[in-house]
C-alpha cells in the first residue's frame, strides 16, 4: 500500500527544504506550486478566467501571468484573494489528484504531496498523514524578507494573510522544526522515516 504524505507549512518556514530532501531520498513529489504555474500557462482555462476577473494588468506583453502584480492585488485585498482561489483551486486540485493516482501505480512506499495550502484547501483528505514544517516567527520573518526582498511590513502582511503556524501545527500528524540548521531538519525527517518504516 503506497502512503501519501501531505507536506505543508506557512510561508518561509522551510517546507521546500524538506520537500527537496525527500525527493533526494527517492520519494516522488507532487508539487502543488509547480502545478499552480502549469495551470496558468497561456491558453489554459484558469488563465482565461484570471484575465476576465483581474484584467490585462496582471499579464505581461507575451501573455505570461505576472505573478508579482497578481500578488500585489490579492495579498492586500481579501476579496481578490477569494476570487483568485475560486479560479485556481479547482484546476490545481484536479491535476493533483491525476498525478497522485498516476504515481500510485509505480511507487513503492510513499508519495509526497507538497502543498502550501494543503490544510486551507482540505487536501488532507487526499493524504494519509500531514507533515507540517514550522520555524520560529522571527526566523520566518527574516527568511521571507531576504528571500523575496520585502520590507518588514510587507513580509508581515504576507504572513498575516495566511493561517498561523499554530493552527497548522494543531492539524499535523508530524511536525518538523526548521528553525535551526538544515542538518538538524534532515535529522528529524530521517528519524520520522525510520520510525514509520518508510526507509
């Protein structure tokens, strides 16, 4: 029986660090972020709906979606965020299910669903266990500012627009603390894999 692990975490807590490590260890990863980019390529249905809803302003001259401009519109306006999710989430969910089902046929022990909005979008019903990556709020804020070149205020607004780490932690089967070194994070992942007899 192939296990499906739902991997999530708040923005800039280090979910990608864990995802990349699991991939390196040989586990196939269904990447919701990657899928969210695939479903908004020129000509896709979700792309057409985004243009109808937000206009040409969120597209570049070559018809590519400008994620930064879209981000500015939705992170500061909950109504716009709701509209965005109503367009994106059904398209993303359909593709996630398709990829998981395909991988189940060829995988041995575990498939990882890497999804930032795993809990918010109720994807936990697609997985057997939920792993939440957390970090201290100070580290999270610093990482986000450095990674995206944001001011402290902008970074805080992005963090506040999401579910809190505390809320996600309460819904986790497994918690990985990524506040310190990558080596320490890897050690926690390996310990969990060994305890779960997945390695």
